[in-house]
């Protein structure tokens, strides 16, 4: 009779650990899916805020929703400064500030 109790105890113990492992795996899968979603979202290098794409002068730049910083990819600064020989975004901004 003691063998039956030991067998039952071992079976219950095995079932308990299988259930715990399945719960842990489900938790890890959910965490990995969340991290995967978060990794596709750009983060601000300055403060880690969420980056959104805005269009300035037909050039798409990344802007941080927290600090308001604007981040340019390769070639975007040249597109903004050399547009129409002196009529680019920064030239117009400089003339506006200078009162020209």
C-alpha cells in the first residue's frame, strides 16, 4: 500500500512542476512579445522618450514626444539646408530671426 501512496505523491508532484513550468513559459513568451513590440518603436537617445515621425519641408525627421528634440538621419540635414539655393528651411528660419 505504501508504494501506491508514493506513486500517487510522485505523480502529483510531477503534475505540479509541469504546471509551474507551463506558467513560467507563458510568462516568458508574453515578456518577449512585449519586448519585441517595444524594440520596434524608436526611442530618443537623449531621454528614452517615444519618437514620432514629422515632416518638415517634405523631409521626414524623428521628434521626441518628451523633450521635443529632433533627430535627423543621414542626408536629411543636407536636404533641409540646400533646398532651392538659399530658400531652405534653415535659411528662412535664420531670416525670420534676423528680421530680414
